[in-house]
């Protein structure tokens, strides 16, 4: 039964994600709306669309969740395999998805600290991007207006970096 459900949920999720299924849904809603005057906008007329959409939404939640669970497991397995075969990778990260929320938060803080020490923090990355952007503009002969506009974006980024560095441990 599990394999049949998996197969069915994958097929339905694939089909409902197509432009054709969206067009069909739009067509049904338009057909319902146009039929309003015929049925005198009655309670039954309204109940048809309310009931239909509720049932479809209820069923789709389970199908989509099944598909997302499978995708998440597949991605996790692929990452685990990469960690296993890459020389120098920390293989202790393989089962990281089994950690508690508190352990994951501590690991995130530890990795951020390592990243800052290695020059991979947000400020360092933004400085590299800014430097690259300036060189690109200088080569392209960008106007002073374009450079001012880009500088204003850089200032906003710098403010964000400063704000984040003043409140460590908080997520934006």
C-alpha cells in the first residue's frame, strides 16, 4: 500500500504542478462564477465551491507532504554521501538531522564562529561582493549615478551587518 500511495502522490503532485492543471482550476472557478446568476447566487451555489476547495485542499496537503518528505530524505542522503566521500569533510555531520533543536542551534553558532575565523562571515562576503562590483563598474565605465545607487545599497548592507553583529545568536 505504501508504494502505491507513493506512486499516486508523486503523479498527482507532478500533474497538479503543471500549467494545464492550473488552467483547469481557473476554468472551474470561472465556470462556477458564471453560473452564479443561473443559481441565483444561492447558498447551495456557494457551498459547492467551498466544499470542493476544502476537500481538494485537505487531500493535497497529504500528497504534497508525502512528496516533500521523500524529497527531504533524498537530499539528506545525498548530502550524507557527499560528506562521507569528501576528504577532510566532518563525517560527524552525517546524522545532523537527528539532533535536537538546541543541539542544532549550538552547531549553527559554532559553524558561524568557524566561518568568521575563516573569513566567511557576512561582512567579509559583502566586502568581497562590493569590491568585485566596483571593479566591474570601473571596467564598464558606469556613471556616477549608478555608482551612487550601488553605494546606497552597500550602506544598507553594512547597516544590516552591523545590526547582526550587535545582536549575536538572534536570527533575522
